């Protein structure tokens, strides 16, 4: 089964609840009981017949969210330290060794004499070699083995993977449900964070709950971007240098989209709190130049994990931005 839909809508949580239902020893009609030994194992992330296959970086982030890592540690800080030491950081790809180990484990019977469930996420984190190694298992899984692939971007999966999966599209939550859930989580300015997350409640919750260093870097960056061609790219790059590159590129992409959207249609999607600054800056901008910068950001985001010096990477991004918003 391939579960796909926009990022941040709860696909992985849904996959884990589906796995819990399949593994439950006394299930109800459409959900796990929540109290049998199998359900307790799943709740603790220690069920021997539930395998979660994900990149090292994702596993590390999940551990930090559960409080298993050092307080306040960020992936960005870890990456910066790895740059200085020359040490390889946690992988952002699912490695072929993980799939090979998975295939070997399916030959053995399940530990609790029932089903085995394998959840692979994000599925697009498999490179071509890893995905090809999985094909045989997808085509002929051993009896009582269930595979769930979860993807934000199914178009990035190999056609041979797609053809072997039952595809299930999960829609985002409606606005009222998303707002209610975020309010129950204690998020302030729910409307603003939900807009910035494109309506995805989990992304909004994570963004609002980021540590102080990330929130301050976001504030500094948006303030600098509002200055347009007058921003000081060198100083600004230094102040955000320890933030994960993909996060910063995402902020820039949303800001650029809002500039282009306001220039062409007088609409703001992601940063309604910054509407006055965006409106003032958007007047008179060349939309084609801005669109070219947006395409540049898309290509650079795919290369954000390249082991380049973060400060130089941000300087280049910001200098390009200043040229893109400069009036002729």
C-alpha cells in the first residue's frame, strides 16, 4: 500500500495506526483495542513485528521529538559540527543495506505468530538502487507480511514501485479541524502558522514549536528579506548559518511565492502577518525575474544537503534574492 498526500497532514501517524490495527490481538471493527500486549508494544515503538524503515536523519529527529536526545539540539547544529570535523552526518536517504536487512528478516516467521507490518517513509528517500532492491519484496511479499509506503511526493518514485502498490491518497484536514487540533496543542497565532504551513497542521505545529534559535533566525531572515535589495547578505547569512539549509530555503520559497502572488494577484498565502512589508516590496518588481529566482530555489533545495559551507550557501541565496527584487 502506498499512502500519499501533502506533507504534514499525518500520513505517518495514520500508517502507524493502521499497523497497530493489523497487529492488534483483539481488534474492534475499525481500530486497535489499545490495551492488548501487541498494542502496548506498538505504543512504545518496540513491537518486534513492526519495522519502521526510514533515513537515519528522520529516526534522529523522531528521537529528539520523543525527548531521547539532548535538550535543544537541532539537526542544523549537528550538521554544522559535522562540517567542521569532516564526519559524515546522519543520512537523509534510505540505504540499500536497510532494505537488504529487511528482506532477510521477512524469511523468518513473525515473533508473535501473527502478521508483520513494514512501514517505509518517506518512500521518496529511496534512491534508484534501494528502490530496485525492494521490487521483489513488493511484488511477492511473504504470507502475512504487509508493506506500507508513505510519500509526500509519489511522482519521485520509480514507475516500477508505483505499479506494485495499491495507492491511497490522503486528503488534508479541513480548516476547522486543523485549527481546533492546533488550539488543543497550545499553539498561539494558529491562523498565521497554519497559513505558513500551507494548511498542513503537523507542519504548523512543528514550526510553532521550534526552538528559540530557529524562531529567532526566522524572524531575522524575514526582517532582512523585507528590506529587499537593501539587505546585508553577508551579515544575514552569518546570523542564520547554523539553521538547517532546507528549512531556510523553504522560508525563502514561501516568501518569494508571496511576493510573486501579490505582484500578480494582490494575494498572500504563506505570510499574512508580513502582508504590509510584502505589499510594499512587491510593487514594481519584475515578475519574470522573481519567477526565475523561485525556480533557482527549487533546484537549490534539492541540493541543500550537499556538504557546502552553510554560510557561503546562504550568502549566495541572499545575493541572488537581492538582485531579483532590485528595481530596474
